């Protein structure tokens, strides 16, 4: 956000990032607001066209897990945006990189989605807390998949090929004018090609200014363990957890 002269309504900004009580300059909007709006619009556009930084994510990971780089049938960013269905299907060459005949408890897929900026910033931070916790519980974790030009449904194909009981897709959400780096997390039990969205659970707006890392990790572990225990996900799984800022995340033992 650009700095600007304070006014008597500034206290409202403590409660929301919405553009309210922005004031006026004569019959027009203040210059600082127009500049700030244009900056936010530029950041949102940049996020849509940003690229998955697989090197950075791999270097930031500290969980000792193997990483596989994949891509969908969308050949480039423009193709991805114009033909959404191509982002739901693995390229044939990419599918061949996945080991078959395996059985895993869970697979994590990190995809650029509509904001690679989001996954570049946040995905490794979450994985570095969640994966060690699951490892301490002796979960069989598939190689972490870094997916270019990916959409949520592509985790179904990846999970099915790997024989994963649960798939977790971390993906960049559509950027807005107050958040260009919002991360979404989608969880699916028994992923397979053709799975539809009512069979998924979603955690949205993961970022320091939204759902912070501590609460996101807490929510993610809760959903993973509940899905595993009840063998269901989506609309049939009621989220009964209550989140509080002072509730600690599960301890790694």
C-alpha cells in the first residue's frame, strides 16, 4: 500500500482491507487512492501471469521429501487461461514421471493456478510444518508434485496414478485488488479422474494478512486427520473444529 496523509476515518482500515472512507479531492478521488488502486491492479495482473518458481520452492522445503516437477496439457500461460480444461489434465510425458503401482496415504500437489505468486511465497512454509507432523505419525507420503499450468482437478489424476488415499492441492487463487497472493488448499478423499467439487474440502485465503500460517496448518491437519478417520471428504464431512488465534498447532513428537 502507498503511504498517504491520514484522515479521521483511517481507523476503519484496522478492520478491513476494503476500499472504504477514501475521501475526495474536490469532486474527484484523491490522487493517493488512484495510485494505490492502479498499483493493486498491476499486482493482480502480474500474479495471473507469474510463473511457478520450482527452484525456490524446492530450496525452501526442509522436509527431506522428494520432488517431482509436472505440467499439464496447457502448453503456456495464454493457452491455460483460454482453455481451462487443459489445466485439469496431465501432459502424457508428465504422467509417465509418476511411479505406478504404489500406495500412499497422501500426496501434496503445489500448482500455480491463477497466482504462482501465492504458492511461491506460502506453499513451502506450510509444507515444512504439515509434512513433518504426518511423518511423525508414520504416514506414507508421496513425492511432492510441483505442477505448472495446473487446476484443482489435476490433483485427482495425480492422486489416482500414485494410489494416494488423500490428495492435497495447494494452488494460487484468483487475485483480487486487496490480495494478489492468496493461497487455496483443496483436500479430496480417494481422488480419481472425474471427481467433482462437492467431494472436496477447501481452505481459502491463506496468507499472513488472511488466514495466517498457524491457523492454516491447524485447519489443514485437522481436515487431513478427519478425512482419514471418516473416509469421506466434501459436503458429507462437517467441519466441527473451532479456530482461535491462541490455539497452538499440533506438536511434532
